[in-house]
């Protein structure tokens, strides 16, 4: 175990404010851990440096902090690569990466948890290897579960089996004692290969883990299998919906049954046999793939087996999951603040999964991205003004249409409002109609922005 290669990371970050999307929240400071993997290169967790404005590293034997540059980020897999002056790592021998460990393998988690200045080592065993939800991205990817403590400040640090790094610590299970999760080396090595292959080595590289972008239904019901004409020797997942813009768009269709993924048979509960050792979810196969790679699928369609191939793309959903290192999109028109519905917007409610409006939650959990509706637009706020008298109760409603035509996304709404004249009628998914006088909205625009100290009528990318 090479604890000499482990460093402490200090990050000042500033998150956007989804309640007021034209501004940011107060900066905050946090710490994490990382490991030197090459001359001037440090591997850590993406959540350690997310929304980072100033990042420094420190070695245990030297109190001096050294600034670093964010070289690459993969928020999907919670990984980040930092670049520092090579002199900082000149006398460090980077540890090697080891293979996926077996169950009961003894591991050492090394890092700098809060409460002390010295490097900390906790030991445990591998208790499980299967697909888990990564809390940073909400992605379902392969993870190693260990019973060694992973505390605040510890995450982002290496996990060793002997002298080899077998993963990066990234989260602890809620309501469980000393149960931590580790990003395995297969995902790490794919991330590093993608960084090496990037065309923009001088700028920050963004790496995404591909997804099939399907909504599916388990096939454990014998009656359902008979209904779809499935032979007894086949198993799989019923496709409920195919997300527009995803890997399977134009290739799979609703009511297909997904039989095989990348040569792995899919069971009726949606699992596969991974590495000939573990039964787990399909996400285990995707963490080792890159966007643009080809993947073979087999489906049951209209009573016959069909073999297809897809080009892997990033995750596509109607309502985006967590978003990092980007400012929220917004439009102010007629005293109404329009935003895309995202998980970050939902998270403005405490216990959002319980407290957010039910129609917004339904769009998040069950909405399907199509050619006609590529994102849901929500009224984030109704700013008090003479324009909005009588509209106060319509905050947090989803937009269905503008003048009877479905709104595809926020950019579509912006474009159509720019061309509008006279009156416009905005219909929400709750059946309400909001009527705005276009000329009056434009006349009052400067006053509304000045009153609420909003720097621009829309976000920069719009």
C-alpha cells in the first residue's frame, strides 16, 4: 500500500441557484482525497471538485498547498483528473491499478477524513460487487461495496488490495454503518483512455458514460411472457419507451423484449451475469464502454429474434439528472421565469421526492423524451408586477403549449416568443391558460429586470 501517493484536496466551489437561476449561491469550501497516478496527475472523485472555482492539493509531509487545474471530469462515474506542476509529484511512485477484487478480499481505504491532518487508513473486506446508484449522477453503474468506513473528506481517495489500487472511494450508504462504495478500476481505466483520446488536450475534457436510454419492464410474470409470445427458453426486459436522442432511438421500439446486451443474456428480472461471477444490472456493461462505441443487442420482436447494433450515446432523459459545472438556463418574459425542469430544480424543495409538486415528479420519473417534447419547461417563479396580477398561483406549472402548439424545449419557447405579436396564450399541463400581451411584456421588461436585479432577460446560451 503506497500511502505516500495519497494527497489531500481543498476545493472552493460555488453552486448555481435554481430558485434564482441568474445568480449563484454563496461560495463554500470542502476537502477530499486523491491519489497520484502519474507525473503531475492526480485522480479523485468528481463530487470533490464539482462546481470548483479554486482547487489546491497538499501532501501529508508538506503543509504547503499547491493549485491544480481540472484536466478532465466524468460526473457520470464520479471521477476527476487533476493536473499539477510535475515538481509536486517528482518523488512519488504512482501505484498500479489492480483487477476487480473477489468477494472477501481485504481492502485498505486511504485518505484524509475530517477531524485530523494525518493520512488515515481504514481496513475492511469486499462484501458485494454489483450495480449501485451513484449519488453524484444518479447513474446505475458497477460498484464495489466494502465494510471500511468512507467518511467526509475520505472520498476521492484510493482503495488498495495489497499494493494495487482497485478503486476510488466515492460514497457511503445512507442508514448503514461502515458500508462504503468504490468505483472499480474497469471504469477508471475507461475514463483515463477517453481522456487520452480526447481531441482538446489543452482544455478541460468532459467524459460521459453511455446509456441505452430505455424505460423497461421486468418479465417475471409468466402471463406477460405468454402475452408477448415468448418461448420458454428465452428471457428479457420489455421495452416500455425509447428516449429520443438516446443510443436505441430508431433501432428499438416499444414492446420489443431485450434478450441480450453485448452478448450477455438478460434475465427476466433485468439482470445479467457479469464477469462470469456476479449477477447484476445491465449498467455493469456500460461503465467500461465509451460514447461512440458499437454494442450488439438482441430483441424479441413480433414473434422472432432480431439482432441489432447501436452506436452508444450519452444518457438521454426528458428531465435531466444532476447537472454540474454549468449555469441554469432561464427566460424572463411578462414577469414569468421559465426554466427547464431538471432534478436540480426539483431539489429546491426539501425532501423533493416527497414535497415537490406531483406532476413535476411524474415527469421526472415517468416522462419520455420525444421529437415533439425534448424537455419540459416549468414556470419557476412569478415575479410580482402589474403584468402578473392574477398569475401568482401558476408558479411551478409545466408548459404544455404556446398558442396551441406544443413547446419542444426552452429554446423553442424563446424563439417563438421573439416572433410573437399581439397576445399569446400559454397553456399548462394542469389545463390553465395564461394570456400575455406581447407589447406590454416587452415594454415592462427593463423595469422587471431592474426591480429584481436580474442581469439579463435570458441565460447566455439562449
